[in-house]
C-alpha cells in the first residue's frame, strides 16, 4: 500500500466521519424541536378545543408577545453564543454559557415585570393572560437559552431531554388548567412546566446562570448582538403587529383562524425550527473547515425546506373535515380555508432561512439586518394590506407573497457577502 493510498483512505474516512457527525447533530435538532413543538401544539390544541376561537385569539396575542420577547433574548444572549462559541473548547463554552444564560434570565425578569404591570393595568379578557405571561417569562427564556447552549456545544441530545422534561411536566399542568377553563390558566401551565425544564437545564449543564455577567456579555458581543436584536425583533415584532392589526381590522376571531392554520402546519414548522437550532452552528463549522462549500450547504438547506413545506401543505388538503374538527374543534372551518396560502408562506420562509444561516455564520450582521428589516416590512404590509382587502384570507395571501419576495433579497445579500469574504476575508469566530 503506497503512502498516497493511505492518505487518501484517511481523508475518505475523515470525510465520512464528519458527515455522520453532521447528520447526528441535525437529527438531534429535529428530535428536540419535535419535542418542543409537541409541547406548544398540545397547548394550542387544548385552548382551541376548550375555549373556542375568540379565547384562542386572546391566547394567540399572548403567544406572539412571547415570541417578541424570545427574539430579544436570542438576539442579545444566544445568537452570539451560537455564532462565536460553537465547537470551541469546553472551558470557553462554559464561561460563555454562564454569561449568556444570565443575560437571557435578566431579559426575562426585566420584560416580565413590565408585562405583569401592563396586564394588571389593562384588565378585561386580555389583561390576565399578559400578567401571567409576565410571571412566566424568566423560566421560559432560560429554558430556551439552555437549548441553544447545548446545540452550540454539539450536544443536542441534552436539549432533547430538556424538552422532554418540559413535555412531561406539562401534562399535569394542562389537566389543572383545563379545570380552571381560562386563557390565563393555560398560560400559567405552559410557563410553569417550562420553568421546571429550565431548572433541570442547570443540573444538566452544571452551570449557574450569572446575571451579573450580563453587562460584560453585552459589551463583548455588541457588534453582533444589537444587530441580531433588531433583526430578531423585526421577525417577531412583525408577527405581533400583524396579529394586533388583524384583530383591529377584522376581529380577534381572525387572529384565531390564522393561528389555527399555523397549528395545522405545526409538524412541518417543527422540522423548520428544529433545523434552525443547528443550521447556524453547522454553517459556522462548514465555514471553518471548507468555506467553498458554504453556498451549496445553504442552497440545499433552503430548497429542501421549501419543497417539504409544499408537500406538507398538499397533504393537509387531503385531511377529512371530520378529522380536522376532531383536532381543532370550531377553529377548523376557518383555519382549513387558509392552508394553501399558509403553506406557500412557510415555503418562502424556508427558502430564505438557508441564506439567513449563511449570513449568520459569516458574521455579516449588517447584511442580515437589512434583509430582515425588508422581510419584516413586507410581512406587515402584505398581512395588513391583505386583511383590509379580504379579511383573514387576504392577510394569509399577502404574507405568502411577502415571504417569497423576501427570500430573494436574503439570497442576494448572501451572494454579496460571500463575494466580499473572498476579496477581503475577516475572521469572525471568537473562542474566548
């Protein structure tokens, strides 16, 4: 056997091992998001079936508000962690996680207090749900921070176990909430079970969140975190503006119908979000090891998600009405009419996430921010413009058109960022 042959075999084995490791990390991401999405899906189904479309609309308003707060936490705390501390030595990872999780916890406390006060002041049907959300935000954000921390370390199995703990704790909590029969009770059940999982995350990692380290973390990561903050809030804030605007233009029932259609797409969205947990970290690894493969990685990722979304939407059209009513109750009729535009919207978003992962891995925060602001503006404009013309259906079609247009912008920015890197390579990954 010649030395050249030996070296070739070693390279082949190394490539095979790297592919298996990648598949393993992606698989844990999908498994984890499946567990997380089943938790969220169970809450949504319980509320939809137990309380009807109007109460489900109230719950959805609290839900999208949580999404905005979660985006703040991720932008400031966990997104920089994933970009700069994926695959680094354990000591560097542990120090970064202590400060990152402390930042997430601090965001939950600060915004939670504001949400509690606002909910008590508003009162009525919406106020109690928001007050309860404020109480639960610290635990909800800390649990999410552990998930991203584990994926940054390449230990997605721990994130999966953590979400399983959340799901198990949710079962008795939902039983109690169903007896109370209010939106606030379901918010408390959802948040309390997440807090149990957040506590378990401390045991899994052996790390205590350091809120005192939040200021230092924000100072060190400010070149990425504040752009990611604006970018993330642009995503969730657009959803919130659309939900509030839709409620004002058409009514709270329309918000429930849109959320119902999203629930129907829940299993596929679980795949989409599961991949999003690991795609930035994986794209960062590809960039370090084989930069010339980054564009192809992002293209396969985005195109695969878009095709899968269309296939899932086609499958939903074949679901018998009786089965749909069994799942969503009174919400089914209004939600099922929105399957086609909702599926197209998710397909457009899925195509864009491939490019978004590449921009995050490149540390091109300015370009990803521009792309996201454009996408958010299109989302709000399409969603509310469509609502004004044709109600909930018009809003769904407007969002579908907006996501397809936004996807093109994401890919144009990724192409420009890759060209800039070839001309002027700038290292972005930090390990301390």
